[in-house]
């Protein structure tokens, strides 16, 4: 695991004991810190190497920091307000990593943020580095918690996917390459409007004390960041003629993700031959434009990670004839971002809480069936699709109305496809 000598003899509280919380406790204890920890789920409290106590009853003034899970809302949770009032810093595991960097062999850090495309871009950069023989670790909002991973040898690169929540809990992460893909409305329940959400993303660049910035310019907020920080602009147009050689990177959004990864790889000095080989061999990520089967000449694609219209839109643009499964718990009332690609949709199958509203929005433009459930939608789409068509689960909504998370939804889709005759 990654351990920092700066933690020794300090006292931390940890709220949230899922994977990153447990890894945080283990790393802090290994670094000589004392830890008091809590999770509302009794099962998660079992076997944790820390003092277990409800943090509402703990003297916060005696803490060096509260380490918060990114899932805990900073803007509304009462413990966050009490901690601020006590003058105690609130941080996350990525900030602990930043404070441990001085104890690690010489290395570089790439941080990737944005509303959409973070996971694919992060995984692709990691894959390019591995293909080039550069030691790397992938963490943050993807894969294993960063503190649970083994330190890299000298010359390695840590590639971190960073949500706005994680950036909010970080104060000293100085990325050698900081990347902003895009900023579109999302998670606004956690922020005082869109400008505050965009400002959270921009903090990744404010923490840099050098290094390079790589930024997309497809939206006004990102263009502002690119101009302010003198960033390298992500240029997908320069790669469009090569995209056909990348089986797992179809669609305009993946062309953009690839362009971002290429820009970062060039900053890191990766040879062009290794970049080309990595783009061709990249297998993609589960639940992100993942081809999960074919039946009678019809392709079935799991894009369950598309939880807002901006992330669904380019998926619709990737296929000529789409049977689109859409719906869940909506993050807004419209599907305007998808409008340019609706000519590709043969029929939509609306599911979940948002199903009736999405059907109402779409019906003036395309044929819509209110399927209600994912099971009904898959059965109806499979029956209607013709050879050469694509049945696409790209919900443009969160999953929590009918599923635990987007992974559960995507796995359910894959299982339903597998069960088709």
C-alpha cells in the first residue's frame, strides 16, 4: 500500500468504510496514525483496524483531519458543517496520496476530470503507458483505491480519474498533467449552480505548480479553463481518419477520448508507435459502449454508464440504426443533447421513473414504446430489430429507481441478452 510519513502520530477520523474508506484506514494505520472510523452500515464496520465510534459523539477539535468518502455530500451533511466549525480540515483519500508523494520514488501524476468520458480516457492512458512499457497505476474514481496499491518504481506514472467530489476533498494534488474533458450540467444537487460545479473542475489546474494542462474546448466552461491556463487543446479532428482501426473506440465521444489520451501520452513522451498499437488493442471498459452479444445479426451494446443525456448523445451517433433503451431516474426533464442523433433511432423503449416523461419528449420525433422495465425493453427491442441493427442500452438517466447502480443495470442487460433464444 501507499503510506506517508507525514501521517505519523496524527489523529484522523474516517467517515465511510466501503473500499476506499477501508484502504484509507489501513494506510493511515500503517503510517503510524491513530484513526477513529464510522459507517452507518454495521457490516462495513466489522474487522476495521481502527477505533469504531459514531463521529457525532467524537471531539472533533482533537483531529488533524476528517477523511470523507466522496459520496458524502459536503454541502448538506451535518458532520461536515460541525467539522468546519471546529476548524478541522476535511480531505479525501486522494489528498492523502498527494501528501504521501514525497515518500514515493520519483514519479509523475496524470489527473483526469470532466463530466463525461473520464473512465474511458483514464483507462486508455493507462493502457497506452502499459503498451509502451512505462510502469503505471490507475486509481482515483476507477479501479482499486489508490492508497491500496503498491508504490511504483522510479519513472512510473499514476493515472487518476477524479470526480468533482474528489477534487473538492483535495488541496495539494500537483498533477504533472491535468486533463479536463468537458463540463456539462450534472450533480447540481451538490453545488450552488452550474458555475460552482465548473469551478470545482477548474481547481485541478489551480493546484498545479507547473506541469501541463490538456483541455477540451467543446463547451464554454472548458474553453474558459483552456484560455485561463494556457492549455493544450484536445483535437479529435486530427485523428478522425484513424478511428476505424480502433474496434473499442467507436463513436464521436470515443474519438474525443482517444484524442485526449494521445495528447497526454505525447506530453509524457510515449513513442507514436506505442500509441498506435495501444489504440488498436484497447478493449474498452464494461458498461461503456460494451458489445455484449449478437443475435440474428443484431448487435447488443451495454452503455449503462451513460447516466445523462450528454453522455448518451454520442452513443446514438455511433450506430446507423438504433433500438434505444432509455430511462431510469432522470437528472433533468429534457433529452435535448440527444436531438442531433435521433434520426439514427428506429424506436425508443422507455423504462423506469423517467419512462413516461422521456416518452412524451421523444414521441414527436421518433417511435416510442413505454416498456417500463429493462426486461420488457430488451424483449421488445430484440423482437423488432432487423439484421444490422443495434439494440443500445444508453439510459441518459441514473439507475437508482430500479437498480443498485449502473453496473447492476448493465449486468442485468447483459444477462437478459445472454438469455435470448
